């Protein structure tokens, strides 16, 4: 990537998209593991079930923010590409 270039290039977008996909996959796997752990532990120990419920609630809260993060990322990518193309035509 050149230092004097305005805007973004396609090469600078890839890490952001990969990061978002990795976060989604890790969150989904975390929810599956927490749910399976809760079903395997049984209902004998209330403290374990409460802590697993808090973990599931935390992961779910983070996952609910991902569409907004994706929308902001898309807006940044579009604005960056527009700024990069405007810099070439002027």
C-alpha cells in the first residue's frame, strides 16, 4: 500500500472482513459449547448453571452487536473506496 494514496484499496478491506467472520465463528462455537456444557452438567449444581447462563447471555449480547458493526464496516469500506476513486480522477 502506498503512503500517499487517499482512501482504501481492496487489499486493506480483507483483514477487517476476516476479523468480523472470525468473531462470528468464535461466538457461534462458544454458544454451542456453552449450551452443550449446560446440558451435560445436569441441574445438580445451581452455581454452574448460573455461570453458564451468564456466559451465554454475554456471548449473545456481543453477537447482537455484530450486524451494527458489519453495517459500519460496510459504510467505511464504501466511503474509503469512493475517496480512493475520487483521488484518482482529480
